C-alpha cells in the first residue's frame, strides 16, 4: 500500500495505462 502511494504513477502508470503516458507525450 505504501509503495503505491509513494509512486503510483511510476509502476502503475506505465503498467496500468501506458497508452495514457504515450498520448500525453505525443500530444
């Protein structure tokens, strides 16, 4: 739980919705 709160956009962002990160960089 602490790990996800520490950096939820580090592992989850790239694993949960990697297409969101790509669209943000491509936009």
